[in-house]
C-alpha cells in the first residue's frame, strides 16, 4: 500500500494517497504484535506525514512524522539509519514551517548518524547536510530582518 500511496502522491493525487495510507494504518493496527508490521507502519506514518504536508494539514503532518520517529526508535534504537531518516524528515518539515530551533537538533543528530552509518558521500548525508546549511542561512536571514525592525 505504501507503493500505491507514493505513486498517488507523485501524480499529485494527495487526497487519494491519504486514504490509502490511512487504510494501511488501520490494517497494521489490527495486527499490533507483528514486528514487521511495525516498521512498515513507521514508513506509512512517514509517508502520511509527507502527504499531509502536501495537503497543508500541518498539525497532522507533524504528528505523523513524530509517530514514525517513535516507532523506529522503539524498533531500531536511536542510532539506526531508519531513525535518522525519520529525524531528518521531521527536522526538514519543522524547518520549512519556520521552527528553526526545533529543527536544528534533529538535523544535527541525523547528520551524525548518517555520517557514522553510511558516510559523507551518501545521498542521505548530503541531503541532510544541505538542509542544515539552508537552515543556518534562514536563521541568519531571520536574525538580520529582526534587527532591521
């Protein structure tokens, strides 16, 4: 179902994708003891977070990203690449919402994990590094504009 939801999102059919993700979560919740389902459930929550963000449902998006992070931390621990991906997703979301102070520690933590797990040449590291650099630029810009007022 995650693949179908992703295809729908990529073809700008977010409302349909949302329904697919919610249906998948209902299925997972019927089988809560299935460990494999829990990691798939985390992926579904992350995908739903992106979908909600696309739809402008920002409170729901943040809850979904946080749920994905919580599930993966419970499954893999705090230093795993899946957990780092969730941290990065949540950090990027918060940065795009202007919540720089909330985003920065998540992005820094995920960057450290990516560096230790996959190295600096990996696309996960590079993407998060550029996002963190963008965050620094936005913080500087916001600080400069605040001083002008």
